[in-house]
C-alpha cells in the first residue's frame, strides 16, 4: 500500500501567486516526520521544510509553509508568491520511527510545478 | 559544513557489465548513509542504508549490492547490470542523533544499453 500519495502529477501557477501541492500519508507509527524536497532539472534534491508529528504549529520556512492536518493525514506544501525559479519537481516524504538509530524515509511520486510568467 | 560527493556524474554501461558508484561525505562523522534510485519521472526508491562501517541493510532484493568500507564512504555495486538498472542514483546521509532531514549528493545518471 502506498504510504505517501501525491495526487497531482503536474501543476501550473502564475508567477507571484500562491500554490498548494497536496500530500497525504499513511502510518500507524505515532512518531513520524514529514518533509518536502525540491528537485530542479539539475537533479539535486533540496530540502525545503520539515514537520514533526508532535509539532503543534505548522512549519514555515520563508515562502514555504506546510499545512499539517494530522487527523486527515495530510501535509500540503504551500508556496507563496511563486517565482519562475520554483519550477521543479516537488517530493513529499515521510520518516517513520527509528531505523537502527537512523530513519527510513519514504518518498511520494512527486508533483511537477510549472510557474508561468 | 557537510558536503556529499558522488561520482561519476554520468555513466553509460552495456548490459552485463559491472558497476561501481561511489559516495563520500565530508564534515560529519558516523553518518547514516542511504542509496536511492529514481526512475525517469518517478519518485525515489530506497535501495540500501547503512548505520555504520560494514553494516548494510537492503530494502529491495535485486542484483545490486552496497558496501561501506570506511565511515564516510558508501559504494553501490553490481556484478552484471540489467537494462532495468538504468536511472538516477542518489546518495544521502542524515547526521547526528536527530537526523531530521537527509542531505543528498548530486547524483549519478546511469544508462544501461
């Protein structure tokens, strides 16, 4: 069963507008973390934002915010004031529990965002 | 600061040939290391992880193997490549006890012909 679901294969947004990228997850572990990564065409994976399962407030990092709705198991990424450089692939990921002292991170299939001038 | 290196950046190999991809980490000690594969237009699939020298765990049974001969070195290998091994290979690490986020290397694009 899929643990991370990103239902939007592609999204278009006008420059300077806000956009929401959807992510739902499935876990029975009470302790988990949710991440968003950006992958531009160069292929590098860029960490954007993190939300812990016990965090009371939604995470924010500059123009990025994570709309965390625990009961609905969703962790949508909101990008405000979109810029042309935001065009990229975006991955939602979940870290479950502890993996022998490390963490196992599962990635969604990704959403490709296109920012129009 | 932490830096993660991967080489080669691109590789074209014939079916049946061997493979060796290298990943090294700077600026941290005792990192947890990961190998991921990304097929074209797809998400990341965890292949192997390592929490210490000589400690390797496999997530997906296949013709690939991994080794960690040194604390900050992680190697992905194959004795005989398959066409399905083509993809973008990313090495990642988490540092420290918390390891909230993974830092990724620049990746190796492998094409098996």
